[in-house]
């Protein structure tokens, strides 16, 4: 054993010193510092931890035996016969063996702490699943402890109690008064005895259970000896076993025989003979007998519950649990065979306590029943307290369970023991637990199924760190365990099984929404990663089809404080596609001590949660904004999920407004911005807006001081070269979707919401095509926005710009037919724009006359060649940016801007405009941006959109 093993034992034996090898749960404050003298002295006084035999084997054996081995073996064989009895044991032990394999696998995959099954499930499946199962396991142990206490009381009253009706003459040892309150008093006394043992600590509990174990083993030995030593005899059946003695029904025998080993007796007990259970008056079936028998097979978690008290849980739990399971299986089957060979069917069916009557000394079996029941009650009580302590220490339920964290100087969680005992005492008031007994078994089965599920999830996730030293399991054994537990649950009681699952799901949701985030790791994340990787590999970009196109957006954000409106709006038009928030930080990694972006991810992810959007975050470090955006366009996404649309904020002079102001800090005036950031939660760690120097025009693409208009247009051109669709968003700094979609009914339009689409290139009045790729892309995005639930009530208005002399009706019909084929519902409005176009051609005429005079004065061959070269250059990019666009007058653009404002009444929520390609001549970038600025001046929330790929089809 390595030198670090004692340290491992030291940590596992500590109740509060959890921080030595792993961080404490979120929000938890340790009561003592690990290195304090008080803590060290506490460890020195702490008793020695439990070994395999005392900590696992004995509790598991006693919990599995309980009263079944003494009072139900004859019942099982008598009703179902030897063949079916052995088959039942095989099936039952097959089910629990699958769970045992899962327990062994999880417990050998790292350090195990207090809580047993709860600790395994919560650390594997996360706090939601672990916490809900932990509560149910705690309640199952509480009710189980009360069940065994009441069972012990019934056994004591049956032996020593005075009959209530006085019909039978009391024997000399029948001296205890009987009745509900007397039984409650006896049960309370027994529960107090269990409490005292558990309060002293696990070491005393282990000694007490060892004494009980010795007694039970001795009694079992006398039972085996009695089959051979006791001579055949006739046994008088209990009087209440003959309910038809009044002559109103069939008469049952009043005596039965213990025949000793006889072949005839064995042959008579081989096959099933289901009859009425004399204790309940109901006819037995395979399912009911199996359910009763299966109660004796539960209890395999008794050793796991003691995980916090063991020297080496990862070593002890697998070996101890498997040993106990094999031993009980052998004992049950041996007893079944011996009973079938020596007792006739009537004795087995009409007297469940026949083992006492055939024993060499009758009180031995009575002592065995008392001892095994008492140990099972203590085992459930101490198991419940350890589970409650683990739940409290993990802070899953906040301050509700915080008192249960307290421990004694020896590490015994005495408050948890008291709470568990109090709940047991409450359950004892019910007096009878026949109804709760099946619920307890179902709860235990649900826990076993959850352990199998935890192991299955770890195996399927293929996590490199899941490498248990116990290797005798596969995902097949886990699935078989889950199916077996589920079948048994519904076989015992379908209603209780359904109710327990519903209760577990309710707890799961409660913990999911109320508990703090844990640092244990979530198996769901590993499973999601495994599946996503598999499906991403299957997503073949070569099989893309326009029918299934969807926008996959990269939105560039400089400071989220001024971009909340745009971020939420773009979330609406992604249509279940990829949505990435991109950010470029200027810097050089060569001169920085570390990556400055790593510390920013928490703030960005908190922003995603705060805005309730479905987006990824991608940050990059670059020497310029343009290079950073190029990086993101090249590398964002994975496989077939890559951005196809770049969204930028517009380059203008609008002042940004902070939409992420923390209301709790609104009254605090901090002169030191770093001090203010330290006081704020991660969501508000973004740098504050500093007036006009951090302008909104660059709010979505970079810092205003380092991004000029030339670089801004170059970014647009770069994206189009990469075959990315480009969207420029303007006037979204004050956009509020809730306010926009809920206009006052008194406003023009009576509360209607409109989305306007202008699918014509307004910078090319000489070309008014509505069916090019870019126009169709506008229609597609507007239609997608209209398909979003919040925007379904909005009305699409499509404006058709027409000139005098052209057939308005024909153009409108053509556009209407196109919309019909594209299944887009929109209202078409023809808009005459002769006056605006006249301004354009007037400017063209002036420019033409000027050029004519210049050509007359310049006649040299060199000037002629230059003129030809300019004309050729114009032809090269006539489709990208019109040759006459540079000659658009400000008057024309202002007139078009006014036409858009005046035509669209009432004002729409958002406008979609056509974005032409930037000019090929980079010297004209500034003019291009100036024209866009004039075109969209004061239009409200506006998207300038340029599409480069076909996105619409009329095919099926």
C-alpha cells in the first residue's frame, strides 16, 4: 500500500475536513480549518475505522436476512413449491447482482465518502438526480427502520403479550399488556435503544451488530442441526390459522407433520400450490409471493451506507457486498431444500413460525427473530442518518438541512441521527406499516435502478477518468439491472411504483431550479459531448440542400452593455440554427503573460443565461478587429455547423446606452472602475461605457478608437469574399422586443405590428429586380422572423418600387405569384418613386455633360487609354457595386430615405433593406458607407442585408 493511503483514510474518516482532497460544495463553509490544532486533536481521538467484515459484511448480511429467513422461507416453499422457489431466488439474486456489480464499479472508481448510494449517484449523475434519489433513499431507510421496529413489537407481543380479547388463557410468560398505545410504547422504547447505539457512534454500532450477528448465526446453526436432530413430530397449527372453524366454509387441518427427510415429502413440495394466505385472507400468486420473498433480498446497500465509516471504502464495499450476497443466496437455497424435504405442505402453508416448533429448543428461533429485526432497524436508522448528513453537507436544500451538518468530536453526525430517529418515531404512530412496506421496497428498487443508471451513464460516456479497478461489469449488466428493478417495482405495486417515479421527478425539478451549481461534474455533459461528437461526424456538408437551409449567425459584439437589444433580436431570426456571439480583443499574446480571454468566458456565458438565448460564445485575440473577425469566420463552428451569416452593428455616431446596469449597484457611486467590477457578479464584469469614445457604431464590431470606416467596409467585403451573408444592424441600441411587440392600442394601427421589407437595391435606381439572390434572402429572413412565436402576429409588408410608364398591376401580380410559390404571406404595397429617380437621373445628366467637356479638352492618347481603363474597371465590378453609385447625390439618398419614412405608416417594428456589395475600389469605401448612412438615417431598427447563397426553393 502506498504512502498516500493513510492520507486517504484520514480524509474519509473526517466529517468536516472535506477540503483536503476536493473542494467543498458551493456555498458551504467548513466549520473547522483542516490544519487547526482542534481538528488534529479530534482526529487523534477518533476511533479506528471499520474493516470489511465489521463495516460491510455484517450489516449487509443482517439487513438481507432480517425476519425473512425465519418467518418467510416456509411461506415461499409452501405456496410456490421448491422448483418455483429456487427460480424466484435465482431471478431475485440476478437482479440484485446486476446492481451489486454497478455498486462495485462506481465504488472502485475513486475516493468514496459518506452517503453510500447517494454519494455514488450524485457524483455520477449530478445533484438533481442524486438529490432526489438521496431523499427517497433517506425516506426508505426511515420507513424501513420503523417497519422493523413494529415487526419486532408484533413478535414480542405475540410471544409475551396478554391477548386483548381474553379468549385464550394466558401462559405464565404472557405478561405484557397489549393494545395500540402499549405497542406504541414498546416501539418507542426499541427506537430509543437504536438511537442510543447510533448516537454513541459507528464503532459501537459495529460491536452491537457483531453481537447480533453471532446470535443470528448461532440460531441459523441450530435450525440446520434441528432438521437432522429432531425426530418426526405432529405440530398443532395456530388456532387463528383456521378461520372457517365456525362451519361456514371449508375446514382446514388443525395439525401438520414434520416428517424428517422423506422422498414422499420432497415430491409433494416440488410443484406450486397457491392457496389463501391465512394472515391476510387473500389468494397468493407467483407475483405476490415473489414480492414478499424479494423483501429478503434487499439490503445490499447496508454496507455502502457505511462508506464514511470504512477504512477503505473502495476496497471494502465490493468484497464485502459480494461476500454477503453469495452467503445469503446459499443459505436461502439450502433452507428451501431442507424445508421441502422434511415438512409437509400443510405445515408450510398454515404455520409460518414452524421453524420454532421444530427447533431443538424453541426460544432459539424467537431470539433469532428479535435479534435480526433489531439489527435491521439499527442498520436502517444509521443508514438514514448518514444519507441525511451527506445531503446536508452538499447544500442541495439550502439552510433547511444545515443543522444536520453538525458532528461530534469523533465525526458522528449526531444531529442527523436525531432527525432520523424523530421521523422514525412519527412513522411509528401509524401502528401498522403493511401499506408502507411495499412503498419501502419500491423506493429501494428505485435507488438500485438509479445506481445501475449511474454506472451505465459513466460507461456510455466513455470518459477517460472512468476506469474502476473492478472490471466485472459491462453496460449490458447495467441495463439488465435497470430493467429488472423496473419490472419488480411494477410487479409489487404498479400504482406505488408510478407514484414514486413521479415523486422522484418532482424532487428532481425542484432541486434543478433551486439548488446552487455544484462542482462535481455532470454526467449529462459527458453524454451530450459523446452524442454531439458522433452526430457532428455524421453531419456531412456535402449533403447540404437549399430546402433545409437555416441561418447560422455570427454576431460580433464589442460591449454587450450596449448590444442587448440586437443580441435578443438576432436570437429570434436564427430559426434553430447556430448562433455565435463573437468578440475581438486587441492584443498580442507574445507580450502578454497569459491569455486574457480565459477569464472572460464566465461573464459571457452568464450573459447568455441572463438573456435566455441559445448561443455559443467565441472570443479571439488579434492585432486588429478585421483580422479578429477573419479568424472567427474561418474557425467558428465545427463540421457542418459553421456560421453562414455575419451580423455587424452599423458604423454611426449614436451614443450607446447601458442595458446591463445592475439595479443593486445603481445607487453606488464608485470612482474606481476596478473596485466597481469586483463588487459586481460575473454578469456585470463587462467594462463600462464611456460616452462618445465608445460609440455604438462599433459597439458590435470593435473599439471605436481603433476601427475606422475603411476597415469597417473592408470587413464587409472580406465576409462576402468568404461567401458569407452579411447583415448590418442599425438603431438597435434601444430595441426592446417586449415593448415593440406590445404597442399601445391607442397608437396608429390599433396595436398592429409590422415588419417592412424593401427588396430592391435602392442604390441602383436603374435596376429594380426583385428576384435576385439578395432580394430572396431578404424575404427569407423576414419570413423566418414572422415564424417565431413572439412575432407571428406581426404583418409582413413588402414595398414594390415602381416608375411611371411601367405596368404596376403586372409587377404586383408577378410579385404576388412569387410570394405564393414561396409560401410567404405578405401584403404588397406599390410605391411610386418617380421623383426620387428623377433626382438621380438629373445628377447623371450633370455628370455626363461634365465628362463630355473634359473629353473634348483632353485628346492625348494617354488620356484616351486612361478613359478606356476606367471603363473596363467599371465593367469589372458593375455587378458588385454599380459604376454610377459613386455618383449618387445626397439629395437622391435623402429623398429615398424620406420616401421610406413617409410610406411606411404606421411605423414598423423593424425594416429589412437591400445591402449592395462594397465597391471593388477600396478608395470608394468611405463614400459607400456615407451612402448607407444617408439611406438609413432615422429609420428606426433597420437591417441592411446582403445574401450571397440561394436560400429559397419552390420544390418539395
